[in-house]
């Protein structure tokens, strides 16, 4: 402990981790996911739903379906190609939600081409 900031002789025992009051605090949220991408997916999904229903985003269902299909398909193909056995689609969902929120185009082909 005293390697970076040397402490006087009597202070090191006062700052030991076993005596820390932080360890005495009960942990009520044991079900909180460790991956922050879950919160990002939840927040982007809420933004997309609120924008589609409340703010009248001009979203077509085909645009949403093609964006999600191309993002998830690209994630699956590249993960299989490079041999990643536990394929995680969380990043693909974040990409699809972000592109659905940010990309507005008249052409359907533009909706799914950025995900590839």
C-alpha cells in the first residue's frame, strides 16, 4: 500500500481493507447486470419506442426489420467466420437501435447498408 505514496508507520494499519466501512454496507442489488450494454440496449429501446409513438418518427417497419436483420446477420457471419464460439448479439442490437434512431433515408437499401 505504501509503494506509491509512502505513509507514516502508524497510518498503514488504519487504512486496511478489512476495517473499511465499505465492506459493511449491505448489497441489495445482487441482480444488477455486470454488462453495461444491457442498460444501453434498454435505454435505446425506450428512446426508439417513445420516439415512434410520441414524437411521430417517420419509421417504416421494413426499415427497422432490415436494419436489425443486417446487424444481427453481420454479427453472426463474422463471429462464425472468426471462430468466436459464444456469439454475443448485444453489440449488434446496439448498432441496430442506434442506426434506427439516427438514420433517416428514403431508400430502403440505405437502411441496412451501414450495418454491413
